[in-house]
């Protein structure tokens, strides 16, 4: 199992890092890696809990939705125990509840619903028109280029990632200005992704936690010091609509309709480059002065 100080810079290393060890029926153990945050990255907990649930589901069913809560900050140096509860196996749907624990306390819970692949009515909203990824720089390149102007608390995040993100409208750390709470970010995996729907879904769930809460800060850059804010995911929900390949570019369309009472509310739609809507995300996070 990987340790928190390992550099996770491609998909193969990521999959090994978030792989689970089965301890007993419906009981699994996972380890954490460091993305620059002092605590366990939320996307890692989502992906690992989803993996635990998947291992108890018939192979012909795939996750179509998940709902999760981050209860306590996770300790990077300690393993996380995931306990799966079989809620129901019906004719078309299966439901599982997963609890992630450290030191005998729940730090994370996830409920996921799985479904047989079935034909039915089909429609979707259109992909927004925006700058293509081949005309953009990655967030790693941008942060490296402007590392002297980036707040000290953000410099820990200047490291290669297993998933490359190319923002259409990058954050401005030099002269922060009020911006509309809307972002577009292209993303794709670094390396070969196994041709397995469950693995593709786990990796997209992992990636989906990046960039959400930052979107809720855009209208407030001019009135607050981002390095003096306490930022943390509170809950995270995701719906999988259609299949995709994370080796190809996906567009993450993000917005934040509201922020109030120290919480920022954010939403996201994820499209393939040719315009297929593959997933939707909703998250609320803490934004509080330290």
C-alpha cells in the first residue's frame, strides 16, 4: 500500500494508492496519499468507499448515483476502515451504505445506488462553447509559472497530479478580482485507464472533488484572503448518466448559485469533448475565516 508522502503522478500509481484490502465480508481497509492538503482528500474517500460498495455488487450493475458526507477530517497517516451495509438488492437496483472509520469513529459516509444497464428515454442539455484544451495550459504549469505570487498555503498543491486539469479561466492570485461564480475546466487522465466502467467511474468520482469549492470563492476574491479561509467539503453528490473514457478530454462546467452562513454551494456538469453529458455533481463546502 502507498504511503502519504508518495508522489501520485499517473493513473497507475493512483489506482494502486486507492486500492482496498479486504479484511472480512463487507469490511475493507484503505490507505491515503498526500495531494498537498493536511487532511485526507475528499475525492480519495469517495473513490475508496465507492470501490468497497462495488465489491459487494453483482458485476452487471453500475453505480448511477452517490451521496456522501464528510464528518471528520481524515488523518493521512492512518488507514481508513470501510464497512459496507447491504441495504437492498432488487430486480433492477441495488443500494449500499458505506461508513469510513478512523480511531473507531465515522469520518465519512456514502450511500450509492446501482442499476442494470437498460434502454429508455434519452435527452440532455448541450455542452457550452468554450476554449478547447489544446489552447490552454495545465493548472500545474500555471502554478509553477506564478509560484512566487501564490499564497504560501497553496504552494503545497504545486505537484504533478494523476489527472491533468486545464482551466479556461484560471484563478488570479496576483490581483484577485471579483468574478462571476462560473468556471470551465478540461481534464483527462495521465496514463492508460483500464477499459472497465467501474474503474472509470471511481476515477471520475475522485477527480470530481477538485475545483468545486474554489468556484464559490470567485465572487469574494477581492474581499477576503484565501489563505486565511478554512475550506472543507461538507457533502458531495454525483450522478452518472453515460459511459466515458477518462483518457480523452472531459469538460467540467462549474457554477455556484449561492454562498451563505459560511457555506458555499456548487454544481458541476461533465461532458465528453464531442458533447455527451456523462455526469453531474453537487457539493456544499465550508468557507469560514480561520
